[in-house]
C-alpha cells in the first residue's frame, strides 16, 4: 500500500512487550489540518499506537520496528530533550481520563503556567491571560473561576474540556486524542466534539483521534482507519469506510452501533484474540461469517477496493 508523506507519517510501526507484539506493522499518514479517526474494540492497539508517536509508551512496551516522522523529523531518532520540546508545543496528547491527567493538588491555572513556561519565557499574568482567552474561545464560561479552581472542584466534562484547552494553548500542529469523549454523557460529548472541530478550523491543527464510538468518528473525521488485533484492516475516506465497508469486521462494528432508542441492533460475535495469540491466516477469521478457505491459512494484505479505500480481506 503506497504511503504519501504527511505532517505525521507512521510507517510499518511495530510495538512489542517482552512477550507479545501489540502493534503489528501499522502504516498511515495525516496531512496538515486533517482529522483521522481510528476505530476498533478495546485491546486492538489503538491507544498503544498513539503513545508510540509521543514516545510515552508504558513500561515494558517499546517500538521494535518501523518509522515515525513528524514534519520531516525522525521521532524515533530524536534525543529525549528534542522530543520533550516537541511534546506540548507542536505535538500534544489528550488523555481519555482527566482525573488521572490533572493534579488535584494544583489549580487549573498552575497547569497552564507549567505547560506554557516549559516551552518559553512568559510572565504569570500574560500566561493566565492567554489561557483565559483560549478557554473563552472554546465557550468555557467564566474562565477566571476555572483557572482559580482545583480539578476536583470541576465536573468530569469540564475537566475533559480543560485538558483539550491545555493541549491547544501552544497552538500545536497535531493533537493526539485518546478516547477523549468515552467518559462523558451524550450532551457533553457533543460539546467536546464541537470544540475539537473548532480548534481545527481556528488553528489548522491536525487531529488523530482514537475512539470506539463510530458516531464520534463519523461526525469528526475525514479519514477512518479500523484496527483489529494490532493490525490496520481497513482505511479510507469516511464516506467509503462507513458507507461501503470493505472488511467484515468494519461491517460488524457498524452493525453494533445502538439505534436512536439506545438498543443494540447487533453485536460483534465472539471475542478478539488475546495478546500473543498467533493466527496463520486472518486473525478475524474465527469470528467472521464471510470467511473463505484462504482466510485460515494466508494473511490478507491491504489492497485497494475503492478510490483511496483499502481493506485487508480476501473477499473484499
């Protein structure tokens, strides 16, 4: 599958623990101002892929192959100090858990001061002015009160929006968002999605967002990739991936989306493979209602099934 060079280029990246390969040769490219959504069940490697880009993998995991390039910079060859200068300034990360990401013993304003002062000289008054201005632009009412508050004094939705503001305060080129709406109710989810879309319009920031919520990705992303068992099994323009899915797993995910009454129409049958489980053919074959004889013995490669649309399926 040919890869074009973008703002972020992930080229055949592999991430392993001491015992298992977690991400198994994923390639994708994101252009300036593009929103790219990654879908898949829990444990498929989506979050690990994001953390490999920031070089913030948890202990025991490491990149063992492939390449990561950001605006022409080889991220894997960059010294730790060079990586630290990129993170928080040009490359930012939004966690799915604001409770863990924010320090309850420090005010929101102190979080902004630390972020801004670590990337340049700025006075306290000016830093807080810029932070308040950004929060107001994100429709966060009474930013002065929020800056003076501690995270535990704010709601979960408010803290998640503070995280997004922290990620944007240095006007980065790329935001990596790991399930940023998963812990929020539907109304707050809609607010967070609208705010992230506004950031792209305002600053031309590219966004790589991981979510199991296809509704969020359908609303935000131009390009969607689908991961399964550490592999990218489908990717392409949103309209094609969701409208004419080429992989049975993508079709199963779409069929499992609840209807407007909250009822599950269907579910993906079976369970994903456990870490380290090895398949001679397609890892989805044991769960696939469309499996062919070839699926059990030959791993399918990504092949083009439409204009810019690729799927790793023998029957695609």
